[in-house]
């Protein structure tokens, strides 16, 4: 007796590319926001407001 085995693998490249792009955008946004926040904290206006 032989059994027939079928395996169907569906790889949706469009979804993979979409989610990789979204992840890249989120990573870049987090890095940019972190750098901007560091610069804001170092700025004289923030230092004056935070110490008063």
C-alpha cells in the first residue's frame, strides 16, 4: 500500500516585503525620535525649564 502525501506551501512574498518595510520604517522612526529627544534634553530651553 502506498500513501499519497501532498504538501502545499504558499509563500506570499508581497506580505513579507510589506512587513519588512513597515518594520524598517518603525526602526528608523524610533532611532530618529530617540536622537531628537536627546538633543531636546540637551538644549538650553529644556535645561532652563527643568531646573527652575
